[in-house]
């Protein structure tokens, strides 16, 4: 049952009244597996592997509204330091546009601009970032398209950094998922996308902002990501969540209402998580390697620092790869990291955990080293001693013969 929602929530992340044409009817949904999502296009992917779990018209080029700001964020993260403080650029907003609320000339950090860009979908934040990073909006848009090509987003093109309806500003559900997967691998972005509230510390006075992404409020395991809405794109949402050792990314383009985009993404994510079962291939304290101890003899147990849980779907292959030294040498302190165990699902990395020493190993003494030298090189050492002794005997014999020879002459 759809939830009732107060009027006006999540309105117009990048609304352009001049484009207020009659919204095209949502095309009849093709028969697809998964929940009955009513949107122009949508997809659900495993963020670890990029594997598509379920999709509908995921390669159809469509306007994406403020989901455009995901690329604005990507370019900014690649081109500008987060701690840099800049001056807010003047931005003339149309009625209904989503704004961060910047004042012209206000000092604000790149980090806080990204919070305003993602959490509040601020068009003024996107405008300021574009000019600061590239010097002008057109040059920033050129950067957006170069980065899109570098990421392999073959069905994506940008005409502005905000997401306003404009010819040449489009993407697909598939490309949005790919871009989001790359963004969520950046810790700074993942923290921003997962924030319900944030304090902007670079502005004076400091401000507290709240997200307009209501998907984050619908379940504790939701981790993002970005809303969007224009008359041309209808309602857009990119979502993500982490459960059962799995991270999934969902997105819907062209939902008919604000309520639908949130409910449909939640249903997609819940459907996806139901396809997985929990597996714990590595458990905390489990011995995964036992290298020999040089000089001292014996072995050192290396144990997993923590448990590692992953989600596996039917038919997926689970492997654990252990990388640890075959031999160790003191001094080693208890708990020291000396290796790593990595879990792979269908050949793709799904997580890793450190291996730590289960005991301490003191530094080897000179006697230990000498004993080891003799013990490990006993045969060549014996041969060398034999050669030396044999040489001595032969030399002694030769000298003796010479001495006797001189005595009889």
C-alpha cells in the first residue's frame, strides 16, 4: 500500500517552468522479472560486481533531472580538493528550483558545496562548483562529457551541471547505476550520500541541513543516493542500500509521482536483498595461515581480525584467497597485521579482512642466528669442513715429503 505523503515534499530538484509541457504518459511496462515498478526505465545492480539483477529499458536514453548532479559531483571530486574554500557565484534561480541557499560571495568549502549538491539538490551549489572547477559552465560541461566517456557511459551526455531539461542532457538507468557505483567507492561521497543531516562548518554562521531524499528515512539500511525532478524527466531517484553483506544500487527514471519513486526504489532494493543468503566465509579469530618462524623455530598463527559476511545468490561461486608470508622473523608484536584474506563472489572482490599475529615473536639472538645458519646449511657446511680438512692433510703430506727430501740430499 502506497504511503500518504505531505504535499510539496521533494518538489522540483531542478524545475524549469519554461518546460512546463504536458508530461508524456509513462509507456506500458514490458513484462520483466522483479517488482511491478511503474517508471519509464529502471535497474537494480549489485554494487560489488556491477551485475544486473533486474532491469527494464535500462539502456533507454532519457532526461534525468538532478541525477545529473552525480556527474557534477564526480568531476568535482576528481578536480578539486575538498578543503578548498571558494566564493559562492551569483545564480539566478527560477521559481521552484531546489537551492542550497548560498549568498553571493559567501565563503564555502568544496566539501560543504557537495553536501548541499547531494542532500539539498542545490542548483546554486552546482553552479558555483562548475565555475570554480572549470572557470565557466561550458568548460565544466565539457569536462562532464569527457569523464562520462572515460567511465564508459556510452548512452550519456550532458548540457548543464544542474539537470535542467535541455536538449542533449540525458542518460540511462544502466549508466546512472554505473556512475553511482563508482561514486559510492569514494568514501567522501558515500558519507555525503548516506547523510540524513549535516552541519556546514565552512559557512558563517554554521548551518544544519537535512536531506530531501526520503528514501533514507524509509529503512535504516538505505545508504543514498540522489533525487531529481523536472517536467521532462518526471520523478527520478537513484537509491542504494547495504544488507546481508551486499550493497545494491537501484534507480528509476520517469516515475509519475514523488511517492512512486521512493516506494518503487524501496521495493526494488528489498526485492534484490531477498535474492541473497548470508554466508560467513571468514570468521573472527579463525586461523587462516601459520608461517614458520625464522631462527626461533615453530609456527606463528595468523587469525582473521573480524568476521566477514557476504551475500551470495543462487549459482554464485564463493572463494577465499589468503595472502600471508610463508616465513616470519621477529620482532613481531601480538596483533600485528601480517596478511589479508579476500573474499570473491564469481571472481569479483566482495570484501577483505586483515590477518593478525596470534602471539609475539622476540628478535632472534646471535646464538639463534648461528644455530639457524648451521642447521639450515649443514650439508654445505660439512662439505666445506671436509674440504678444509682434506686440504690440510694434503698440504701436511706435501710439506712432509719436501722436508724428507731435503734431509736425504
